[in-house]
């Protein structure tokens, strides 16, 4: 039995997780997404990360970015190293891809602000 | 002098939603913002988790803001940025608003005003700490602006005082950027931030959370060199003999937010000592006719989705405001409630769901909120848990109870103490 608070949404359901060997039994969740989170948390925990990349625009020294999909929790710092290598030189838009398929994870790093276009 | 139906003060999520909503009702709207860009604090909240309720998506702060900024521009709503409101005067059936910007002093009149001025962080001046006054003591929001807007890491090794959500978010953010977060210290016995933020911001990165601990002294001349930590008792008084020194170059404060209401106070609107915001009715109107309030200026919300919702409702109400004198019934608010908003309900025969917001003052298990009219229960909602950091909302059509001015309206929460 393991206790876990769901982080999918602000409800933050307190869940109990029981590893039954072939399957995982989840209780306390108020929705399907909670069960999916609990199972994933036991087998291969995933997270999103948000950060900034450098630019060469003096008035906007950094541009906010995030991963387009969740990445494995144990890859967080590897992905951060890739993000920190980037320098944006063009006025890109919100949603534009900054790193395609980062570290072969099938996830892009995308811009989350339109500040360079404003 | 330009005249408007609705002038919105503040271009953050509450003000943007209010302006869009008032414009949709056909009102002539002006929005005034003191910063250079619209979007408010969301501009620096680059983490995700915004918009789950409104859009069913996990957006970052700038993305959430952009949805509203984009719609705001598409609707061609008038706005002034880099503009500061210096005074509001009450005239007959309208208000005069004096602002200052690069054009000098400009005056507008408006039938209604929506205050969407947000909230401010408590600073080190509002927390009692002994010792020297070196640099390196920041609020979490200031550390966030340095990191996410200016691209400057403000610390290499820090202590965070207070377990508010921004402090938790910054613990993760600074760790991702390579800083060492020695720990988050909270004077209360329970964390003030959301449980999900304790999980994903602290536990994921092995950042320790020390409950019933506080910072009691600062050391350092030019720059902070260390802080003294002490355990505190139930009344948050430091326990002698528990002193511990933690070396760090920064102390980051996440010790609470207070609604910003200088303008509301200048208009002498009635204030609520619990929310630190104005008293309002179910139309988000303050005690001054035609002055509306929304977002974190009304009460500090934990989700931006609720901020936008209140802006939207206030915008619609302001656009449809027509000087009618209203009668109200005030809620008698039970002592186990940290606060309850709106504090009063307008007496109306028109069917309309009121949106009610509350927090319990302590953690309660198997809890329920009940509303009574003259001692008779008219509404009950049950919760497995009620926690002070997690605000709850209720939608309830109050007109169905045919309230009259003499009625006694009470709201209470009950539950097992944890």
C-alpha cells in the first residue's frame, strides 16, 4: 500500500495504491485521470518542465518555454541541459518549436510567450 | 473628456476577463494598466498548471494570459499601458478617473469602474526577523521576476521561508536552474501551498519541508551569509534552545499575499477584515454603487481560473449596471470559515446563479458547508476534506429562497478536526 496525492488537477485527491503483481489497484481518485497518474507514477513517473531560453534581444533576455508533452521524471535535468544550450535569434511566436524531438524523447521544446512579436 | 460605460483598472487575468466580458455585453470599455504589457503576474509565472478548469488544458502562465490578451485585441477594446491611476472622484451617476502617463495627466469619466488591481506579496518588513539587513532577502515574486523575466539567477544557495505556492514553485525553478534550495521553512503546523505543489516542487527534487520552523535572525554585512532557524510552538513562538544556523546567500519569502486596495480604500468602500478586500454582493459590486471588484483584489485565489471567472462576472454586471438602488441580506459567517465571498446577496426576483467562494479556517475531514435562512437549512454540500489553502466554490440560485431584508442568512462549515 502506498499513499499518493494526485497532481493532475487542483482537486489533489489523496489516493491509495496497491501493487497486486499483475495489476495496480487505485482508490480515492475521483476521476479516470487519477488512476492513470497513479499507475504511471508506479511504473514510469512522467513530468512536464517549464523553463526559459536565452535570446539575443536586449529587451527580452529570456523567452519562456516548456515541453510539448510529459517527459520521464529521470530525464528532467538532461532536458534542462539541452534547453540551456539554446539562444533564440529570431522573433519567434507562441507555440513555435525551439528544439525538435529533444534527446529523442518524441517531445518538442516550444515557446510559451509571444513577447518577441509584441 | 472621453466617457466610458466601464473602466477596468488592471490588465492582469481579472481585468482582461472583465473588459472582454463587459465589451461582449455591448459596453464601451477602457482598460488601464500600469506596466508596459498586459497579462499581469502571469507574464512571469512560466510554470504550467493554469487553465485546467477553464480550458481543460495545462497551460503555462504566459500561454494562459495570451488566450485573453489575444481575444482582448481582437475585440478592439481601448486600453492604456504605462498608465497609473492617481485618483478617482465620485460625480453624479459617474466617476472621474485621473491618470498619468507619457501624455501627462489625462481624465476620463465612466459610469462604472471595475477594480482588478490584484494582490501584493507580504515583504520582509511585514515579517519580524532580527539581525543585520544585508542584500539577498527577496520575496518569491521578486526572485521569480529576476529568473524568468530578466534571466538572472538571484541565488546559488537559498532558504525559503513560508510554504506559499509561489515559494514552492520557486524552490523547483531555482533547483532546475542549478541553485541549491536548503529547505522550505513554515511557521505553521500545516503547509500553506497546494498539496500538488508540495509533491511536484519539493518531493520530486528532495527539497525538505520543515513545518513549525521559522527564520529568526539574519547574518551578513553586504550580502546575506546565513540565517538562524528555530522551531516554534503552537502559537508560532520560537522555542529557546532549538537555534540552528543555515549558510545561504539568499532568503526567499513566501509568506502570504494581500489584496491591493489603495484605490478601493480611497473611495471608502467597506472592507472585510478576513479577506482584506472589499465587501461585495453577488454582482461583485462593492458598497459604492458602480464600483465593482474582482480577482485577487477581492480575495486571494489559488487558481487563476477563478480569477478569470470573477472578472467575467464582474464585467457582465458592470456593463448591465443601471443605478437601481438594491437591498441586501448579509451573510453571518461562521467562525470555522476563514472567509466567505460575497459577503452579501442582493434581493432579487430574477433567477441567476450566484457564485460563492470560501475557505475553511482549519483542516476538516468529512466536512460540510451549510447555508440557513432564519435557522432553516436551505443548502448543504459535503466534502471529504476542507483545507485552508484550497478554496471551494458553490453555484447557487439565491432568488429561489425569496429572501427579504429582515431574513437572517447564515453560512457555516462543520467537520472533524484533523
